[in-house]
């Protein structure tokens, strides 16, 4: 439903690929010699380094494991053992917690990771598990709990106790960090958390972030275990889409569909639209009084995607969102909105039609690629109501 913002800037795109490949290859979790040999056995022409960051448009041209020659001459039990070995070789589970999730959390703002890329219903955002919403570094260091201090990298139980007993409520300026703290490790850690501006730096390398998302494989691990670590085969998704509905299955009827439906694709257009259907035909000048007088159907050629993720049923549950837009549109026609704009102008309050519509109907429908909850749903309904 939503493309991940990998490809908007070519320099950023290249840096993403380089950083990702390095974090995989620099770890000790992958036997690179065995992995390279396996790729040769399958008949892959790309190197291990290349395949880790190969675009989804090229990944889909690679063979499913069962259709390769790697199991040729093996009986059923030998094939099962070899499949298990290959899955263990490209051990996604070993990478997921400490490497893959950290990579996506680190770049969550750049990639606009807020909601599930598949359904756009549930949040998948990273978060800082602090017990308070601290205004700045000084608010944090002078009022935080020991539990919050332990969420800072390089601060253990003993140093947390020292900070609370010796320095809490004493650090008022950036210079106080240098002048008051004699423990080098504590001093350097706190200096990394701020600068002279006093802003609390919340970065993945400094603070132990958490997240609500899982990473799903567009090309299932059961069919493509050797692609389980590939950047463009990984999609930040919610628990419902990944673990309860899709699981380790296909969300496509044909392999060519993936260019469109994969959130990591470059050019494919994902045609999934929400359409209002009234009992007596759509009439924007005669809008319904209740949600029971209309239905909203998902119109798309990607039937397996909708079926596997149960999108129609899940969106039916949130019909109140569309009715709120319909109800507001009944009250605020274009002529009424223009009258309100004119009244504001007579009182020397500058506001244009779009600004007023944002206040009435919500700003999400006027924004581009915000990845807010129900963004596509709201925009499609708003277009039919001539709000946008």
C-alpha cells in the first residue's frame, strides 16, 4: 500500500545500501564462504555483496529454492536437511533483533516509518521507552528515574546510582557536565546526549530504542531462504499483517505483481482504491445520514494481497472514519467554506480555502506521503466528496 522512501534521493539510496551491506557482512553471524558457495550452487550470477542490496525488481527474477538444481539427486530426507541448513546459513532470526531492527529504527524518520507498509492501519513506529516526556537534556538528567538511566547505552546500575546520588538536580548548564563529573565514562556519555543547546539527543546509538514493527519478507523465506537477509525483501509491517495473516506465504498471484505491491519497489504503481457505494448510486449532493446507507469497497487487481491480509474486513471495522468525512462534508459545502473564508477576511484574519479545509477535514488528506494512519483511505474518500 505504501512505498518506502528509499529511492527519492540517489545519494541517500546508495548510502543506505552501503551501510546495510556493511552491517550484515561485518557481523560474525554469516558464514560468508558457505553463503557464496551456495549462491553458486543455485546458479546465482550475483555476488553475496550484490545480492544483499539487489532491488526487488531483480530479486523476483531469481529462482525459488525448490526450482533450483541444489536438491538434484537428493532424496526426501536429504532435501529436508539441506533446506534446514540453508535457512540456518542465512539466519534471519539471528540478525533480526540486534542488526536488522536497529537499522530500520535508525532510519525511521528518513524512511517515514509510522504505519504498516502493507495495511496503513496499525502503527509500527519506533519509540523511546522513557517513563516521562522530557523537555530537554536538563529536564531529563535532573528528574529521570534509575530505570530511564539504564536505557542509556554505557550506563549500568552502579553509574546510574552515582548520577542520581551525586549529580541529579545539580547539572544546570552544559559546562556543569565537565566541571562536576569526575567519572570519565559518565561524563562522556552525558556529553553525547546533548550539546550547548541543551537538546536531548535521542539516537539509536545512544538510547536503547524499541519498536512496534516486525520485518516481513515479501518473497517468503520458505521459498527463498537465501534472500532472507536482502534489504529490499524486508518490509516494516505490523504484527497482524506479518504474524497473524500473511505469515510465510505469498501475497501475490504472479511474481510480476511484486513490482507493484512490494513497498520496496522503485517504479511500480500500486493500484488499490477505496470507493464509496450508496444504495441508490453515488450522489455527492445527497449524502447519507448514517453509515448503514453506504459501503466502501476496496477496488484493486491485486486480489491475493487483499485476501491474504484481510484488508476489506479490517477496513470495514473502521467505517466511522469515512462517515466522519461524509458527515462533515454535509455541513461544509464549498459555498459554505467560501463564506467562512470571507467572514474571516472581514475580521482581518487571513485564511484561505485549503487552510480552512485542513482545519475541518484534517491535514492528512492534503499532505504527500505522510504515512499517517488511514492516509490512502481518507484521501480516496475525500476525492469522491470533492474535498480535494
